[in-house]
C-alpha cells in the first residue's frame, strides 16, 4: 500500500513538473529597446505573442535570416514600421512569383518546347540576378 502511494505521488509530481515547463516554453519575458538598422534589415518574418495561454506580455517577435529572434514592444513606432515593411515585402514577392507562374503556364500552352525552355531559363536567371533580400 505504501509503495503504491509513493509511486502515485512520484508520477503526479513528474506530470506537474512537465506541464509547468511547457506553459512558458516559447514566451517573451522582456523587450529589446531598439534594433539597429543594420540588424533590422535582416528581419525576414515576425509573429505576434498574445497575453493568453501563459504569456505575460504582448510582443512582436522578429525572426532574422539565420533564425535569431528578438522580442519587441508592439506599441513602439519602429516595431510597427518594421512590421509594415515586412508585410509589404512579402506581398510584393508573392506578386512576382504569381506573375512568373502565370507566364510559364501560358507559355506552356502556346509556345513551342524550345521557347518554353528559354522562358524557364530566363526566369531562373532573373531570380539569380535579383535574389530575395531580407
């Protein structure tokens, strides 16, 4: 009887410890004051942290090219500007990609095989000339 109670308490404490670790795993606890412009230009995306679900502060988390993350105050002017800049950049890149896809599809239907291959090569060279910046 004593062994069963001890075993049950051990399992229960392990479960509580595991649940406590998970709830705060990916939350920002404080903000960076500012990011230098040479660091801001490496931001490729962001996500928003809300105060529900165990996170104590709202935040905008910027993700840099190499995966580094910075927690920022969503009410700061420079944060709002960087969010808009990233949104605009992503919107423009999607337009270019969709345009290239449409061009290839139209050419596939209308062009001869050699012309289609030339268009494919041209578009891939254009991509190399103007790589994604971020």
